[in-house]
C-alpha cells in the first residue's frame, strides 16, 4: 500500500450482511466495522452515496453462492459515488480528493459503507451537474442499458425498440438512451408506471397487466428491431420472435429463469438454450438472441453516460433515499420489485 495523504480511521459505519437470508433481516448497520485494505491497483474511496441493484439482494439471499461467494460477515453493494481517500501505488489516473464513481463488481469491498476499495480500472469521474444521489444510481444500471442497446443490440437511429420492464433501474436508463440515439421506444410496465415511462420519452406504453405486447406489436409495421428484456421468463424468447423484424435481436439481462437462483442445473439449462438459439441463428433463424452480463470496466460507456448527464440529456430518477441506518429497508424495497428508477443509500455528507 502507498502512504496515505492523511491518517485513515480503522473503523467505519457499514451495512453488514451478518448471515445469508432476506436483506431486511440480515443486513445490520454497525459503526465499528474495519476499514478495508486496498491493493496496489485499487483506490480507497470515501463513499458519499451508493445504490442498490437486484444483484445485491440476490447475493445476500445466498442463491447465487455458486458464482458469487462471500465470507460472512461482508458488506454488499457495487455502485458507489464518493471521494478518493487513498490510492494504491500502481494507480495512475486518480489522486486523493478526486471525485469518483463506478460499478465495483466483483472485487470491490462493498459500497454500503463509509469506505470502499475498488479497482482503479472500474473508476470514472462523475457528472459535474448531478447530485451525489443521482451519480450513485448511474453505473451498474446505466452500463447495463447502454451495453444492452448499443454494444450488444447494435442500436441505430430510426430503429424501433421494445423495452420490457421500463420502470426499473435499467429500463428507465434504456428508454432515455434509446431516445437520445434516435429510436422509437415502446415500453412495458404497470398502469402505475405509465406517466413515468412517458416522461422518460417512451413513445408507446403497454400495460403489462391488461395488454399483450405480442398482440400490440405483431403487425408488420409495428415490429421492432430490438427487444431489450429487463424482466425475463421462459416464454419471452418465443414471444419476442413474433414482434421482431427479420434480422432483429432480443437482448436479455435476465434470461429464462426469474427465480434468481444460480444453481448448476439452472446454469446448464440456460447455457443449453442460449447455445441452441445461437445455433438456430447461424443456420438461418432470422431472429437473434443474446444474454449478457454487465461489463463493469467499460469506462468508454460510463464516460458516455456521464457526458449525457452533464448535457442534461440523461437523468437518474431517484425513487427513494435511505440513510445508512436503514440499509435493510432499502434491501426490502428493492426485493419487492416495484422500484421506479433507483433506490439510493446516503452514506456520508458532502464536504465538497
Ligand atoms: N445480466 C446482467 O448483467 C444484469 C445487469 C443488471 C440487472 N440485471 C437484472 O435485470 C433485472 C432488472 O434490473 P433492474 O435494476 O431494472 O430492476 P428493478 O429496478 O428492481 O426493476 C423494478 C421494475 O421492474 C418492473 N417490472 C417487474 N416485472 C415486470 C414485468 N413483468 N413487466 C414489466 N415491468 C416489470 C417494475 O415496473 P412496474 O411497477 O411498472 O411493473 C419495477 O418498476 C433484474 O432481475 C436484475 O437482476 C441483470
């Protein structure tokens, strides 16, 4: 470790996962948790704000242990925004006092705490015009949206996009990004999300409870080039093929299973179905299928999101802000699956 600019505390306040289970029961805010040690290629960040993503509460349930195993106790959370408190000796891009934000997955020490260690390679300068709450909401959900639409979906101006699940963290960025890039956007959600989705720029709203998006979009002129699936489910690929133009693509971030358990069986069956759908497209199926995991070190995309935020083209809609003492309630709200935009954890006050 390099020498720090000023002495760092040894203990901090952190929302600690004390055992696997429901976040509301097993996340306890403690004020004597050890400040993490940073490696040569890492920053130590004084966290101002953090945001929860569904993966955080899924990890805490223990259902993802096969791939994301944490020794108890641990601090959850990947998205962060804060100020650099110390830099590892191999870091070159940041110095103490710089503003920083990013998606620390998977090596970060956990952002629901006063201090976080994160690989410098995952870090970017945040927007100058956003609040700390708005900044923390961007990285994971924003990266997922831009990668889904642009990197994997190949979105072009003038295309038609269907966003399944437009009101959540990823969906609300996806609608805005698709509009920035000149697409016509159809979004699904509950009736209670209609005005929200329209305010984000959705050209057409489909009520997920009273309407059938296949019926709404299967006429030749209504079909879309991209289905961006933020909901998942075993029938979404079959149904998406009916609304995709030839050559169109379904990009999913959830896949077939919605039960959030990553078991050997679920991974093998998802892998087999993905391979089957890929082979289908190599041998002439006219609709393509793509499942992906977010690339957290994609700084080009993160900087693009920051630029759009600075230009006030892209906003983070903050559904609710929780003080760190109530971190367990943030887990409960996220797991309920009704978030509109982002849920934010306020960790420390801004002194800048
Ligand atoms: N593959 C990856 O790397 C990756 C990355 C990020 C996220 N994900 C996954 O993607 C999913 C979405 O993430 P998120 O952060 O956007 O979640 P989120 O913020 O919790 O999404 C909540 C929203 O989902 C909407 N919703 C739920 N069921 C729906 C349905 N059947 N149809 C339409 N909308 C529905 C709800 O809207 P209404 O109230 O309007 O119904 C709610 O506002 C999660 O499962 C997450 O784990 C995967």
